[in-house]
């Protein structure tokens, strides 16, 4: 086979075979296909799309390109959760200990963030001492002992995806549904979970800006999971405004702790119940979503979910006293209120622009080399549909510099106050096939 022939075939609308796709991934991972040819191939996929069979073959070839984690020695059905990302997305910090506290093992491998705020690993590293690197054996032992561990992805996990993503990032081919689906699912399959719950976000703060694209991506990933013999389902959730109230790494840890104690924002808690109920059913600890939700609500009210989080922090080397004194994570030098300029109702709170404001403070990365400031960020006091009086604080800005004029201007521009508002739904659809 020659790569140029496969590029030409796909360029002209042809359908690649499983063997041809495996050849492309194996040869590129082994550095026998140059970046310029792979760039051309990615662009043909971007414009010509792929069939479900092609996407499944691509996903499995990427999953097979490196190490596949064997979690068979962990007792029970291992359930993983993945979010396609958003602004203020603190769900993993809540869900992992919450679901584990009702007996479902959560062996979670997460990544770092590039964008508005850090990824799950960056948020956990806001906790002093927290170790996100464990050997495979220590990881398995931790999950068997405490039902939960959250660690960084191994560099040997789906190395083809790592190479391809870096190339997509600089060739304007990131926003391709087949490439997004194969990227996500190759890592999830290689990570070894028995069942996968996908949180596919849609709206201004998400990869998928419209519901139709989110729906297609969801169906595609559920199908890939089924073909790979993983029980998989997807929840399409709204990310037109930030989830929860906190945007920023230390602030989101505080919010997760409050939520696990039943004191967090209603939308974040509800989203965790929706996703968590699916995880509990897939994990075999409940027969119905109603029964699963009751288990999760009891875990919150009894304090068991919070205790599991505290134990996870302690077991992974973190300072567990943060759990009872989370205010210690408020390390920013300045706390500035943003007063409303008029009275009315919050009509729009544009997630991606508010996220950019947090990134400007240092809560996120513009490039992979940027350092994150764990103490900075935003705490929202008003969400879409909330009434507000002139002079009332819309946001508390946590900053390590007094020079935040541009941040304020961006927030004022993207928190729109009008006479009335239509609140967006939290969940659009649940897809199981």
C-alpha cells in the first residue's frame, strides 16, 4: 500500500477498508508516514467525512497503537465517564467519589486542559501534594481498596491519538466529528473500562455548537463503544452558559467539596445525579435510574460521598485538611466584585467568552507550555433567568493583579441583562443506541 493512493481514494469520496486504515495508523505511529501526507489525509476526512465502519476501524486502530490497560483484576464493573468539555465543568471531581461511594469502581484516567481552565488533573493538582501519577499496579490497588482513583493518562495510551491531535491542532482539522469521535473513544477503550458514560456538551462553551452535531457525535461514539464491546451511553447537556458557579481550578475544587456536602449549585448537583445515575445502572448497582438516583442522594445526605472524596485525596498524597478548610485554596491577592450596571434579568451568560475572561486571569492555558495559576478565576453569583438589581454583584473576580480592566469589559459584554429570559435546558437528550 502507498499512502498517496489512500489519500487520493479518500479525496475522491472512496471508502477505506479496515486494513487500509490500520496501515495508515500503524505506519504514521511508527514515523514511516510524514506529517505532510497525514495532514493531507486529515483534510480529506474533514471534507469527505467517514462512514461508521471507517470511524470504528480508525478508533480501534488508534486504541491498538499503544498500551491497553488491563483492569480485569479490579472487582466489579468498571465505569468511566468522559466530557467533551466546557466552562466550569467540575463534574468529574464530584462524580468519581460520588459513584464510588455507592460501590461502583471508578478507575479514571484524565487529561490536562488547554483553554478556559485546567483539565481535571490541573484542578486536582490545586490540592497541595495530590499525586496524579501512579503505577498501573498502584492504580488498580487503589481502586480495589477505595473504589476510586483519578490519575493522568499514560504516555503509552493511544500514542497515535497524541500524534494526530497535535497535527490536527495546527492544520485546522480539530472540528471534524469523525476525528473527534475516534480521538475520544480510542483513549476510553484503551483505558480498559467495561462501561462508558459520555457527557456531550453543546452550546457556545462547547466543541459542538449546535444540537445536530452533538447528536451525531453522541450516536457515533455510542455505536463505536458497542462495536468495541463496551456498554456506552451519552447525555447531551447544555453548555450555552457555564455549569455551576466556579470557573478556575482551586475555586472548582471548593465547589466540588461543597457539592459533595449537598451545598453546591443546583445545576451542577443535578448534572451529577443525571450522569451518576447512568453510571450506577451500567455498573450493576441499580436496576433503574430512579433507584440509582436514590442511592446517590443518600450518599450525599449521609456524608459518605464526601468521605470518599476525602479518602481519595489522602490516598493520593493530597492534603486532606483542604476538605474541611477549602478556603485555604483562595490564594488570589485580589477579590473584586463586578456590579450590575442595570436592573433586570440575566438573559445571556455566554460561556466561552466568560471562560476566556478566566483564562486571561491565568486560570487556563493559551499554549501547552503555559503555567496555570490555581488561585485565580471567577465565581458567578447570577445565572440565566436570575433577577438582578443595579449595583448587585454579578461575579467575584479572583486575581493576582490589579490590572483587570479588559477582564471586566469582557464580562460586562457577555453577561447580558434584559427584561426577561428563557432558561436553557440542562439536558437535551439521552442516547443509548
